[in-house]
C-alpha cells in the first residue's frame, strides 16, 4: 500500500478497554461471474484503496512514554491472506451454528511477527472445492465498534464495485477523551472500593454459603 502521512491516533479510555480481537466470517455460494481469481483481484485492489482512507487501520498499536496506548499510523499495512479448502460448503454443515473449526477461516495473527507488529485488521479469502468462498475478517476491537465495522464493510464493497466513497471516516477519538482533571458532576457508587472477601469459601451443593461476614463486606 501507499504510505500516508504519519501520525499517532489518540485512543480514549473507552477505546482502550476494547483491546482484544474480534471477527466475523461471510460465506458466498458459487457464482459463474465471480471465480475465485476475480474475487481475489477485486478485493485486493479495494483493500489497498480503503487503507488509504482508513490510514489508522494500517497502523500499529504503540504506547507513549507514559504507557498510554495509541495507534501509530505508520502505513505498516493490514493482513491479507488467500487460502483454499478441500471441502465444500455443504460438507461444512450448518453455517449458522457455532463451530470452533471456523476459526481457521479468519486469521488472527501472523506467526513469527513481533506482538507489536501484528496487523490491526486481517482479511482471509478461502476458496472451497465447490466454487464457493468465504471472507474472514479479524480486527482489534479498538479500531471499530459494531456500527463502524458495518460502515467499513459497506465502503469496501463500494470500492470493489468501483464506486466512490461518499464519506470519509471520522477518526478523531479526542471527542471521547476524559476531562483532565476529572470533573464528576454526580456520585459514582460503582467505583467505591469494597472490603476484601474472606479467603475461605466452603462449597455447598455446588454453591457456597454466604456467611454473615461476607454479607457485611459485600452489601
């Protein structure tokens, strides 16, 4: 991909608690107008284009001198994998049910790469012997929420159809930054420090008894 202007994207406190991978897999049946070679070419071209607009998606997670994480928009790129399977969609069974084997259809990390150099977004295209294919996306949840991910997929599809993007993403997370110093305007009982539980809990019939001491510490 082409390099974009290097910068560091701020991550809010809400973004930081989402530092874990998430993903989804989409299955497509065989279509004579879209052989796997055509699908790969279309998506690879669209993928490179969208990373120019979503420059932070092609960056890497990095902490500053104070240990606060942010995204280094360094044009390092995103993961793009083409794979094949000896199975057909029919042999996969019910595609709507949960199956741990489906994890093989969406790469989450690259072996041999340093943890700080793992892509924030990966796309895996897997072709099946029946002519069908799947698109497996995995990404760090900090770069997308549900709506943001939906919009990203819609824009990727538009670029694959050679259609222009009508809107650019808003990547200014400073809008969600906490005030410094904090200025609470109402009480936050959920942040009260609780007394430590007693260490000894005796199970009873698969549950445990709440002693008077435990009730006093918790209630």
